[in-house]
């Protein structure tokens, strides 16, 4: 499932033109398995180094086509995306404008960071866990 969104903040420009790639490989043992078995795919991502000042171009909230909001942040040299109301998910840079979650969701920024496309959004939702519930109460 592909979800697109747009930024709620001012326009930013990309600062690095080089790109990396994501490589998917099926293990050799998959071919030897019975057809009714579960097939797994190993995803290896070549990490791309993004400087914190470069990631600052994306540290905003984006409203998606489905009405949900995602926010990008960084903490101690790591990058995160959080669906509003859910726990943040760590993302890894695979190019200056492309990130991938460990679960397989791909997040691509275009238009200098003003637009966002998320492939496999349902995987990102699954990684985010259960919604955050706030309970307030006082002494009885």
C-alpha cells in the first residue's frame, strides 16, 4: 500500500545528490522448500550516512492522504517516524531522501522534503505497536 503526504512546514532543499540502493534477496533454501511452506525474503539495506543537519529538512509533521499524521524526529544520532498516537519507529537512511524501517516500510521524500510517500504503510503501522492511551485520574 502506498500512502502519500505533504509537509505542514516551510519548503526545504536536499543537500546531497548521491544515492544508495535497497537490495532484496531470497535465500537459496527457499527454492528447495515445499510449495505449501511459508516463503521468507531477506532484506538487506545498505546504510547511508545522513548528517543531523540534513535530516533537519524532514523533521516536521506530514499529513497523509488517509488523514493520519506522521512526525519525523531524531535522538542521539538515530532517526524516527511516529504515527500520531503511536510509539516512534526507528528508520535507517538508504539515500539522502529515502529511509526504510526495519519492518520493510519505505519512506521517500520528494520536492525538497515538502512531499512524502510511504510504501508498505501497513508494515509501519504494525511496527508502531498499540496506540498510546493516556489515562488521567485523581484520588477518590
